[in-house]
């Protein structure tokens, strides 16, 4: 678990300090612990670094649309540099354009009139769902979309509902416009209701609409609004939840509701193993109560007990410590325990009677929390020989070091589809190219600093031949305020 926290500290440090970012992003031992996306997200935090990467012709050739959308999501000036460069802009697919537009309202508004954006839309490469996503965070963008008949014609109810998430005024506009409302079904309306309590109340108080509420769409209204969940539990509408699972799903987002249901003599009698595991999986406090109560715990099978450990390390440790229960766990159970808790994954990988139960595509999940765990998997000849393609992909997505390792070892590489190999090579080229560029700048900055120090020392000696440089002068450090300059 320690290494995992160190990786988080590494990322936080690199995002807050450009000098730290330069050091980490140019050191393979450090950036190997990062995923492709986390590596790029550090660059994105620092405008000077992002500008340097985008200004390099070699980097322009290897960066794909996903990379560009990540690099451009922290500074509007960088996003604009991407969008104003025809070559870079041409690499952006619909999700990439939406990602940039979601970060900057002014860019989203411009995209809605942009010829390239509209061409993608008319060629059906950018669809109604993307338009809905683009407008879900901004009232102005949502209004502009709603006032465009061409967009609305190509959007279904769920896409229009997305527009109502950002602002109550937009939600009310959709709710009161007959043409727009006619496109929405009860699921779409409940999506808007989850974002705005007043809309949820309107739906529940409208007999015609309320009659359609059942199961998940009713749960959705109560899940996000505690007052509404309380009202549902006290009314006849509770029957529309469907079954005991409906009760559990009503409490997914709110531990207070979960506690009320669990501690209610009336409602708790309806909770079976499935419902209890759903509630415990969502809330660590609930998981620990269930695990400690033999009457409740007896309702769960061993798979459902394992589900309780998702957010509760204490519960996971109790499961691992229960010899009888541990003997019943299969590959899927061990995966659930290990993927959520690094210390549990380390324990499983240290016990052959446990790791030999792992199936090919579950193995990789035990390495997700810590680069040392991922290394341990590939150092174990038996695990390495049986690891599945999905497991390899999971670890490559999490750590650049594993991507490098996979591309250098034919026994692993030969299991991967050519298209996926190409993707990994492109991503590795992006990371290594950026690292080399940053390393060059660090070296150049260091050389300039040393040269300046030497010049200053010579000048001081000439002025005072008997003077001795101080210890700080003999150990020059780059100024924390120095700027990254790309040449």
C-alpha cells in the first residue's frame, strides 16, 4: 500500500510544481509508474510544458486525439492552440472535441458553429449523444443547442435530458415545452429529476407521470434526494420499487437512507442477500454492520460477502482472516478483494494456494493499485504464462512501465492483436518523445545555470581574488521560479 500512496504523492507533487514535473516526466523510473493519461495530465497542468510539447513537430505526429484532449483540458490557451492548428484539429474525434468543449464554455459555443464540428455532425461521426454531452455543463451552451432545430432533430430524449442537468431553468424549459417533452420517456425525465429536486417533486406529484415510475427510474429520484427517498418509503409508491433490490438501490447514494432501511424493523425484513450486498458494497459503514451481525451475514453467500469489501478494507481483512470462508473463494472473488485493496492483493500474490485459483483475465486486476504488484505478477513464471489479454491490457493502461515491458517481450506481445500493439506503440512513443524533449530542456536549463554560475564566480574572483565561494554558490540549484522555454 505504501508504494501506491507514493505514486499519488508523485502525481500531486508534479502537478503543483513545474520543476518537479520536469524531473518526474523525464525519469523513466518515475514516469513508468504512471498511466498514459496521468502522464499527460501532469503536462496539462503546466502551460509552458504543454506549449513545448505541442510546438514540436515530432510530437505532433505521434499525439492522438485522446492525448490532445487531455493536454488541452487545463488551459484555454492550449485548447485554442490545438483547435487553431488544422493538423492537430483533424486528429480530434467527437469525444475529444466534447472533452475540450466541456472545459471551456466559450470554446463549446464556438464549436457549435465550427465547420469541422458541423461536418462531423452531418456525416454522423458526431451524434446526438455528443451534442447532449457538450451542453450538460453550461446553461448558455444548452440554450444554443435547444435553439438549433438541426441538432434537436437528431437528438433523442436521453440526449435532450442531458441538457437539463446543468441548470434548473433549462430543465424547466424542457419540462414545459411540449415538443421537447414528447421526445422524453420516464427514464429521461427521471434523469433530469435526479439533478433537480423541484423537478423530481413535480414528476412525483403529477399523477400521469408518477404512474409510469417504477424500478430504476423511481430509485433514481430518491437516490439523489434524501427527502424524496423518505417520501417514497412512506407512500404507496414504495411498491413501485419492485422488490427488495429496489429498496437497496434507493439507498445507493445516501448512507442515511441505507441506515434507515437497515435499522427499520419493517423494511429490513425484506432485505435478502442480494439487497444487503448492494447496500454494503456502496457504503463501508453498512458493510461493517452487516459483517458484524450474524443474523444479517447469514443471509449472504460467500460471493455477496466479498462484495461487502469494495469500500471497506476492514471487511476485506476479516474475509482473508476467515480460513473457512477463504477456502470457498473463486477467481472472481479474489479479484474483487485484490483490485480494491493493495495490501490484500499483495497477500493473495504471496500465497500459491490463492493465486493459483486466478483465471487468466482476473490476474491483472491484482496489480492495479501498485506498480510493485504489477511487477510481481510478471516475475512469477506461472502467472506470466497464464495471464490473459484483458489482464495485460488492464495493466498496460495503468502503468507505462508495463507497456514498455509488454512491447519488449514476445511471449506477451504475441498475445496482443496488431491493432492494440499499434496503439501501445503510439502511446509509448508519445510518452518517450515528451520525456526526451523535457529531459533536453532540463539539461539545457542546467547548463545555462552552470554557465551563469561560472561567469559570476569569475567576476567575483576578479573583484576579490582572496574571496572563497560560499557553500550555496558551490551547489547551484535552478530557481523554482524559472520558466520552461521551448527552443
